[in-house]
């Protein structure tokens, strides 16, 4: 794996986004409201939730906390979902 920042979302980013988006939809808030709570612009939040933007680990931790999700569980579930897609 090369050094540097990967700006292209891959399968793991998309799998995590699906988990985050499902949890977000249960909040009954707009992206604007949720983004304001986290100090994330709505457009950036939208890109995270659609899997269009790679999420920094610190931001992912904040999103998980705000969505009452366990960070490790989110990552494990996303990896398992990716693995099942290839089997």
C-alpha cells in the first residue's frame, strides 16, 4: 500500500457510509441539523453518508459517537459486509 492520503473512496468507505446513513435516518433530523451539531457542513456530511468522501478516523469517531454507534463494531461490520460481497 502506498503512502499518502487516499482521496478515492473504496469498498470500506462505502460500507461504513451505509452503516452511518442507516443510523442517521433513525435520528429524524435533517443533515443540516445533524451537521450543525457536529460542526460539519451539510454538503460534507452528505458526501460522508453517501460514501463519496473518505472519512478521517477522528471524524468517523465523532460521527459514531453522535449516532450512538460503537466505532469498532462499525468497522468490523463494514469489513464483514465487504468480505461477504466477495464470497
